C-alpha cells in the first residue's frame, strides 16, 4: 500500500473500509460522516454508550439516530484511565444490568477507548464493543488492535487486556474541533508510522517542501484525512499477523518505551501521549547510533526535520523546553524498569536501522540508558 500524497488535500477523502482478521474480526471504516452508520452497525442490539464528557458536548448530537440511551460519562483524557475510574465504570454497567449480549460503544479519544475497551473485556468475562474514536491519535492508532488498559502510578498501561472491538467508526469530521495540542499528539503517532512502519508516508510528508506535513500541522482536513488510513491500515496488517504482540507488532512500540516513561515521570496526563512518543523517537535514534545499529547516517537529521515540520519535539530536551518542565532521570529510569516489555531487569527498545527497517526487542543496560538520557540529545562519542 502506498501512502496518499499531498494532492489528497484538494478534496475530502472518500471512506476507507477494511477488516482486521485476528481472533475477532474488526470492521474498520474511516471517513467523513461514518458515525451515521452506527445504528446500522448495532443492528437493533442494546448498547451502552461510554463517552468522554467533553466530546459529548461537542459531538453527541452525531449519535442521535443510533438509538442509544443516557451515556456513561468518563472524565477527559488520562483521568479516565485510573483503577478507581475503571471500577466505577464497571459498577455503572452492572447497575444498568448490562448483559453479555449487549455492547459497549466507546466515544472519545484513545483514553476513552482504552478504558471502555478494558471494561468490556472484564465485564461478564467479556462483551463486545465498538470504538468511535474522536481524536487523530485514536483514529490513526489507539482504537485499532484491541489493546485496552488503565494506568498505575508505577507505569502507563500496566493493567490491561487484548480485546478487539467489533467495529471501528473513525469519523474524520469530528477532527475539526481538536485543540492544537490534541492534533499535535496525534501527529506524534503519525511520525512513528512514517519513520518505522510506512516509509512511503515519510516520503509523502517530506515531498513538495513538506507541504503535506505543514498542512496537517495547521489542521487542514484533507491533509489529516490523507494520513489516517495509511497508518490505520498498517496497524491492522500487523495486528492480523501478531495480535498478542509476540513478534512483528512490536514495531508499533517505536518511541513508546521512553515515551511511556516520560508520561509516568511527569504524571499521567501532564504530557500528551504523542508528544512523549515524538521525544521517544529521537531517543531511539540516539540509542541506535550509540549501539552501532544505524545503517542510514542521515536518518536522525531527516527524522528531526519531520518532527520540526509537524511541530513536535526532536528529543527529550526539546520536550522539556517546550512544556516548561525538567524531568529528573531517576523517575524516568524507575518507570523504564516497570515497563511492560522489560525482561530480566533490562529495558527492551525498538530501534531504527533505516527508514522502515527496525530492530525489535533490543535489550539495553540501565547504565547505557542513563548515559544517553543525561546527554539530552547532545552528540555522544562515536560507537
């Protein structure tokens, strides 16, 4: 599959539809107005709407024809992904006498789909659910693939389950109300795909003097449409061959090992997920160079320019400067030690070798991580 080019900005994209075939089949539809199909997807089945309270105010009317009752409201962002919030949601589902034949409909960003999807996985040992992502991050990545989770103080997404949604309806019309910081967060995930998974997308972004990247950063609807389907379809392909992340799906963790540590050290919700991932991409490139894995010497510079064009931090130092914070290395290292992928006390990273070529599961000693962290993006000694 080749990525859509800058010309896709000239008109609103057509609807993209595909199916992810894993232990459960997920039907995915992406495009303007696809939320109008929710009633048909439900097919008369009883559903319980779990929704971000802010998104309800903005876009709740789009669900008016779906036959849903009063929503179960969640707080915005990472506040929905706490153990107490999950318990409260499960109790509210029980209070409504939700049955195994019912569905959960998640309406919100990635945090909403994480929390609602995990509630669906746990309630009565698993009921079906549908994701209706309303953020760029949710549409390009979070709503697809069945990873559901909540955070603990020790680490992000430490408690969760693989529970794929029955359907994903990604209505691109709702992106028009995204705050710039939310859009920037989604572009962090786009950068991950472009660098590590969909190299054609990287080429499309840097073509014509970065026209597509600059338009997406500005919130151009056609530009955002052109980015979503290539990322979502790439994730769908990886999930289909490795649903439980024992092999190729690990590629999607590029930038996330340090990214999650940043989110935990700063306090969940303080740093937008995709912005932390962008800093993690820079760190992964530094580690790859440090360990002699990098086969394309100019890739860090190209990736740094991609980050700049998308309005993202190129490394941890830029993230700290942009957000006006300074993260101590000790909580970062503590969070890395609790990362889900850590084995035998060693953090495991996905590291780039070249554009679209990744080394998975690279174990890195804590001392080396600490050394690269301390440099904060400054050049180190030659490997």
